[in-house]
C-alpha cells in the first residue's frame, strides 16, 4: 500500500488509498490545493477545507509522512518533518459501481457510483537533504578522528611495554 525510497540522499515516500467512495473530479479539486506545499501547511489547509474529500486526503498525507519518518529511521538518518513537502499528488479513477433505479412503466434507469484512488507523495527539500548529508559526513569524520586517536593511544601504550629479556635470570 505504501512505498518509500531514498534517492541520492533525498528521502521520498508516498501513500495510496484505493477505492475511496467519492468522485475523482471532486477529489482533484482538493488535491490541487495542496500540491507543492510544505507538508505541515498542507495538513492545515486540509483541516479547514470545506470539502468532503479533504478528510480522506489528509489521512493519506499523514500516512505518507509516517512512511518517510519510518524510512529515515531504518536508514539511521535524522529527518526533520518540517522539511517535507508534497512533491506529487494525483487522483485516479477507480472502478464504478453500476446501479439501477426504478423508473415509470416497469423500466429501470442506470446510474454509476464512482470511486477514486488517492496518491500522495512527499519528499524532503533538496536544501535540507544536502544539510543532512553534510551533517552525517561531518559526524562520520569526527568519529573517524576519535577512533583513530583511540587506536594511536592503544598502540602507544602497548609499544611502551618492553618485552621480557631472554637470557640471564
């Protein structure tokens, strides 16, 4: 249902809700409101939107943010959720439910109940990703120096001990 990937240090995640009982055309109106916004701003926009689709889209957006956090935890990389933004979002048409309505003189009128597939993708801002990778590299370099120092100290301590002299007792 949800997939997460890391591309060149950039954390990217998406979430999908399928078979949502709503017209795709109406859901697209709400998706257009949040496209390109920061994730936190998009959540605020959806919270106060006067459309029924906003509730479902908010749920999918929260899932995408949680997926990004989980991917960052698995990779061992720190992630600032405030730096996520809605990179891609779209609505696809799902299967239609065909129904019949009684009509005069024993006939039936056919109507369709539409469903939608909601897809929201979030991505870390490229500036934040560059800062995060630089911080990780600096941390690794600092740890490398500490490990090297400890190794040198151990080597110096073992080098000071003189081996026992062979020969006369």
